[in-house]
C-alpha cells in the first residue's frame, strides 16, 4: 500500500506493518544502488541490538536465519540504548524511521547492511495513521532495517513460535534492503503481511521469483537453504 511521498528521503521505505504493509515511495534517487558493491564474502550484515536484551535464543535464530537465506556473513554489534531522538512521547514508543537513520550512522566501515533488533514497541506513519505500530521497517535497497519482537508474541503458541515469527520478519526486512519489493506469492517470506503477524505463520521460504531477482542482483543464495523452521 502506498502511503505517500517522503520529502526528506531519496530512498524508499518499506515497512511490515501490524495493520498493513506500507510503502513510502520517495523520488527515487539511485543512492542505494550507485555505490560499488563489495565482494560477496565481504558483504557483512550487522545486527544491532537496541534497548532491553532479547532472549539469547531469539537473537541466535535471527542471526542464523539471515545467514541461511542471504548466504552472507552476519556479525553482532554490542547492544546500545534506544536513541532518545526516536522516542515518541504521545504513544510511549519508538519511531522506526528515526531508528533507521540512527542505524545508518552506526554502520561499521566494513558493513553492508544493518538490522536493528529490539523488544520495544516501534511505529511509523501509515497513510492517515500518524503513528502505527509495526513489526519492522526497512529502507528499500538501502542500508538499514529494524525489527521488533513485540508483535510476534501476539496470540502466539509460545516462545518458540514467536521466535520463528521474528526470524521470518528479519528475513523479510533484510530482503527489502537487498532490493526486494513485496511479493504476490502466497507463503513467500516477502509476502505483504497486510497488517497481520499471523501472515508469517504461512510463510516458509523465498519463492523462486524472489530468489531469481536476488540472483540477478548478484547474490549467491544457497540453492537449498536449511530452513530453520517447520513447513506450515
Ligand atoms: Zn515488507
Ligand atoms: Zn516471493
């Protein structure tokens, strides 16, 4: 769903919303694609834990899932506090698009992508909704994405179920940063969640179309990834 133009950014923002998946399509600059891409083995994805720590098993599954699906090296950064600049007092939560700006600046010199990982509630503007809670937000073909575990627990069957949902959201958002838009294939990890975390429960793998797109962009995806969750 398109929600309007961002005046500040020359990149596109894509978000996986609780209520809806939102596109904030900006005047498309080529900033994201113009820079020279490093060799595949040097494309390090960094995970930046933000705020209160998540369970170790959650962090471990997010890391493993990113490695499995992208075939890229994934490294952890030391946990930092959520930045005050992203705090939204009226709803007592954190603005995801501001977290993306914060994460962009925290990217190590050898980094390729950075994923912010938090248990805190995050939100962004979605159409007429000024402050809308989200599962995650990403810069399309950009550097940063951020995900929150909070909504993964909603009506989950337990900790493991919520953890798997979180890892699927991580792959979805990293997929956006690698240039993938939402996918019409039912059950694809890049499927538009249309506002429901439950959508992740029918997801399993990236579909052949999404895989082909990434291959075309030069990514060497594992042909048969060892998918770390059961088939729905
Ligand atoms: Zn999305
Ligand atoms: Zn797909």
